[in-house]
C-alpha cells in the first residue's frame, strides 16, 4: 500500500493508505482525529473543512495521497498549546454560533481562513458569501455571521500586535 | 454567585468540547474488533424481488457475513413497529401493513433496505454489496397522493385498498355544513404543503455491540430518544429484554424529528453484532439519508372558510390527503391528525370546524414528524386562508386577524377541535411584532424598492402551536401506544455537587446548560457544579426523549418535582441537625434556615450529613440525597405569536430575497434568552427554506429527483437575512416553570409569513396563491406572463 507523510497539528505522521483513501478518512480513521466531520458525499456541506498549508480545504474532496508532504491543521489543533481557544472559537461560544456542533469544526476552520484572507475588512454580505460552502441546519447562520464579524478585529489586532 | 439561574443568558457548557473537536458523535465511536456494515438498497420504487443471490458477495475479500430479510425471518425478527394507531371515521382501525427490517418479497420505495454486508472495512463492505445479485419484477409505482388515490392506482400494499391507510375526521360535519349554508361569504383555497427532507447535518449512524460473556447488547445510535428505541427494538423487533439491552445516544448532530424513529439500520447492526459476535458499525452516506431518513409534510388540501358580512369567521371545513410513504414510520399516523387537525382553530375563535384526513400509502420514503410536525401544515393553511379571506372580502389583513382573535381574557379557551388553550395574548404579540418590523412604514419601503425595479412585499402570520407533548391518558385515548411523561433523577452528591439524569435528549438544544440553570435556580448550586447526563439507558432511569418542544415543559417539570423532594428531605435533615421542627425550616438560595433565627445550614452540610449519617434521624429517614420524579403533563402547552416577513423580488430573475424577518413569540417563561433566540432563528431558517427553497421531488414513477445537496436546495448563509427575535410572554398555567417551549415555533410561524409577503409583492399581478417553494422559476413565470393587473380583478 502507498504511504503518505504529512504534518497534522504540528505532528509528523507516516501512514499507509489505499489510493482511494480520502484525507478526511486518514484524519478520522487512521489518526483518530474525529473532530473533522463528514456531512455529505457531494462536496457541498463543509463539515470536513481543514487547513492544508494554511488554506481551507474540503478534506472529503482530497485524496490522502494529495496531502503528501503538506501541513494540515484540524479543529483539534486550532487552540493554543495551553488550551486557550482561538478568537474564532471564543467568538462562536460568546455569540452562540453553534447548536448541535456538527457543522462547527468545518465552519470555524472556514471562518478562520475567511477572516485571514480579508485583512481589509469583512462586510455581512462578504461573510455570508464566504460561507457558501458550509451548511448549518441548526442556527440559521445569524449567530455564525455575528461571531465571524466579532472575531475579525480580534484576529487582525492580534496579527498587527505580533508584527 | 453570578446570576446563572432562570433568565440568565449564560454561555453553553457543551460548547467547549464541540469547539475543540472533542464532541462524541456516533460515528466517532469505535469499538475494539469493530466491523463495518453497508446496506444494499432498492433502486426501484416498486418491485417484487424474485431472487437475491449473495454467493459472490459472501466470498469477497474482508467479508464476514451477508444478511438478507430471509435470514432475519429465520431468526424470528419482527417488523418495525408503529407507535400510534388511528381509527377511521367508521371506527375501524387504520391499515398497518408489515414493515420488515430488510425487505423480503417486495420493495416499496427507492432506498428500501434489502441486504447488509458486514466486513472488515467500510470499503470492503461497500464493494461486496455491489456483488449481491437481485432480480426485480418491476411494478407500476405511485409517488403523489393524488395519483395514489386515483381509481385503478397500483397498490403499495395489497391489504390497503385504494392505498388508504386511514380515513379519519374530527368535528361535526352537519353543524359545519349548516354554518356554511348561512354564511355571507365562503372563501375556498386549494394548497399543498411541500414535502421536505430534514437533513440534520450529522447523517444517521449506529454501532451495535455484543458482549458474549454477559449476553448484553449495546446500541450507540443517532437518536432523540434512546429509551424509546430500547423499548421498540427490544420488545418488538429483536426480542431482547430491557436488562440485556443498553441504548446510548451520545452527541447527536441535529434531529428535527428525523432521529425520533426506530430505523431498520439500528435493528440490523444490533442483531448482526450478535450473529458475528463482534461490534458492527453503520454510518449513512448522505445519499442514503435522502432515501431513508423519514421525510416531512407532503399534504394536499382543500380548505374553506365561512364568513359573515363583517368578516367574522363562522366555520372552517378542511379536507386533506396526507402522504405516509411506503410504510408507517414510528409516529407517522398522529402527525396529520392529532398534531394537525386539532390545531385548525389557531388563534381564532372560529366556532365550528370539520376536518377529514385520508392518509395515503405511496412508493416514497416514509413521512413522519419534521420540526413542527402537523402544526406547520395547519398554520400554513390557516394563515394563507386568512390572507385570502382578507383579499376576497376587501378587508385589511391585520384587521381581519384582530377581529377574529381569541381575546386575552377568554382563557382557558376550549376550541371546537379538542384542545383547551391555557394562556396567550395574540393582540400583544401582533402589536409587538408589527412595531418591531415597522409595519406602518412599509409602503414607503415598497415605493423605494419599486424605484429600483424591485417588487417588495410584507407578510404576516399569527399562529399558535401545541407542544409540551403530552398527557399520557389523553394521547392514549387518541391511539398512542406509549405514555408521554418525562423522568428526572437528581443526585446531590456528598460534597454538594449535583448530577441530573434526564430522560430528555439534547441534539443541539443546549440542555446541559438550560437544565443546569434550573438547578442553580432551585437549589442554589453554581452552574459549574451541575452536570447534566442524557442519552444513555444504562444511566438514566427512563425517559421519552426530545421532540414536540417538550424538554423543559415536561422534562424540566420532572426536575422541579425531583428537586422538591430533595428540598423536603433536606428540611427534615436540617430540622434534626438544628434541633428545630420541620415546619420552621425554610430553604432559599442553597441555605436551610430556622425561621426567625440566624441558624442555618448549607445544602452541602445537609448532603454530607445525608451520606455520612453519624448525626442523622436514621430511624425515620433513609440516608442519601438522591431523588427521582416522573412527571406526566396535565395539558399541552400553547406557544404562539406573530411573524412578519418582508421580501424583495427581482423582476428579471424571479429571485426572492428576504430583506427583513421579525418573530415575536410567546414561549412562556424564558430560562436562557440566548438559547431561545437561537432556537427561533434556526426554526425560522428552516421555515424560510420551506417557503422559498426546499422541495423533495419525486418523478411520476417514484424516483427521487432531489436526492443530494446538489439537487435539494438547503438554505445557505447567503439565502437568509438576520432574524430579529422578540418574546412577549404569558405564562403556561399548568406547569410550575410557566414554560411553553420554543424549539418549533420558528418553523411553524414563518412559512406563511414569507408566502404572504411574496403574494403581497406580486399584488399587481392578480396572484391569489402560490404553493411552496416560491421558486424563482414560478415567480419569474408569473411576472413574465403578464402586465400587472389590479389586485382586485
Ligand atoms: S463532507 Fe460535505 S463537503 Fe466534505
Ligand atoms: S450547529 Fe448543528 S449544523 Fe450547525
């Protein structure tokens, strides 16, 4: 069986996979990282979104082999090492942007990428359009939009302060 | 202590794990030695199975076993039971054809399970399932209720002539006909309530586990009510006694009704685990969810309102065809009857009502409760009909509603369709909602939109629903085969922390927080010292689960009763410790004190004494501080309110944008306003989805055309507006918390508000009614088909 070597949440792994194994299957089944979810079979729901080399990607739509040599961040690796939540996680909690929590990991990972990609600012409309690939059946998105808008200044201030 | 009790918008206790990827959903559970199941399903809507050959599949790599319906029959496995029996107009019981776990001689819908492969990996199971040879003799199929009741229609079940499951009615037809005979005006409307697919984001999953040493079975499943599954599956399907069967519903990723029912895959993996003596896991692919999760709605209705000359409602006459699908799902029969027809008075004092309902078998996925269940169908009918009454009589939409409202001083109010409402104030919710939506300023906004070439409309829905399900004796007399009480076990531990074991189940509602707030409020224990445990028959005494917005009204009340017992016992212990008489002990904010003195003991002093009973009234009192209560509600609860939608339609594309949505609901006392708002917003999103986007479409031959997220239009962030939520409450009078329930109001009140707004936007086009979803294609055709006409033509 072919092998893939990749870094997940800062840890290097070499794993045997079938040619058809999806990245999400590698994460959930081989590495036991069950925070990344599968909500569909047509690449529509975004429950499976992770970051691959810093950019959001649907891990159900990528073969594990395609991730060879890459750096993957999943929801389990988003908080700081001491457990401090990422501002996006914090704002999701503060604004009640999750109910059943099933869409949440993918939603948070997409939202982080969306905010990162827009240092100039994000309107409500842009947030809604940016969530095009993520379905939530519980919240009606209202509080997700609020949480992302609230996380934007926190994330960019932090980035500015770090510079 | 910070304010964490009733009314506090505390942040949720469960969020930390969900936000960090540490949720524990069924598909996250892996048991040692686990195998994987893949279900081979029918791709034919209606066919006889003449041959199933599993030889090749059984020999495929990694395959442990292949099972068919015949194997289950040989093991004496029962069919999936139905939990509600309706009686027809003539007194005969409904037709209740068998529902085999795996189809035996016939398949009745696309997705009907036929065989299951159990293998070392998911892929091996799936590959082998392809090798099962099935010979079908195809039969003509029916998908719509109209086709199914046509003469000469093919029969889904040979023993259900005319495809009729039941022909039921409520009300006195002669009296209603007489009211119509003397009416000044009769307004008639034909409408459908579109078929929906619930699509909780977590697909259904089940893991069956068998312990060969003890003979115990465990099922981990995506369920809203694990005790109900244990009862149905244990007693009727697999014949496993309760003491040998544990059902765990861990974190569940949304339900909306679709995870109430006992499904074939739950029984299959549990049974298969016993056969192969290893754990067996099954997880639905989304395509399977579309063709095997129970669908919702799907009514075809004719409704007529009789009015006098000044617009007073004199009588309502309704005739509905309700789609049951290919088999009866667990609670299907009660949805279009006792959760629908009994709601037809709505918020109005219509004096006489008659409704007849024919439930119809078709070659489609079974239909059962989906968020609101029956009540959205009743509400859509009524609120559309009331708008059409206003239009046809030339009355104002608000005025005709106000005129016919049940007044706030008329409670308790007995409707002509069995229910007795305990409280409400419909003028108040209407006033608050119109104000919040700036209804008065609408015409200016319509004008401004017209200047941009957009058609703007505003729509109102004033509605009511019945939830807090339900008094056992009442539902028993109506055909329920179970009681609908709720159970709470509350343990105050020796050092004062508390664990609540509730029979309700949280799959997004936030019970771990809200129920803990009840404990803060009543026992004075800080939130972080209260743990709420749900979803495990191995830990919780019993429970009927979560649906019908019942968790607080019924489950919360059970908790109040259990805490009352704890306080009563605590008072006896406190009286002993402080050498006072029990009558003199008062309990407040976690302190037992002797009235009129400064003597007091904390709850922790008392719990410690209860578990370390050195100085304790041991002669008359057992040690421990651990109480259980079963609560059977006295009545349903009746949340209601007003929703206002404002829309803009693009003339060139027919696309409707909801530009403003306001809901003002009376949900009774609010425990956590943040969670209530979220529940209403989520419900409204599903209601807007039903009104504008969602539709489960079968072709005439019974193939499901909308079988994936590519074809079934789920509401996305960009389809929805910000949703303004307000509350304007009256207290429920028959439960101690005064709560009514908030889980379904959003999905019940909103669809007619949206459609009324769309029709208002199109008022110059002479449109009287549009069925849901009001798709761009429908609206574009209307706009294209004509020059604007006058509304009154
Ligand atoms: S699982 Fe749905 S998009 Fe990946
Ligand atoms: S929180 Fe349940 S799907 Fe988004």
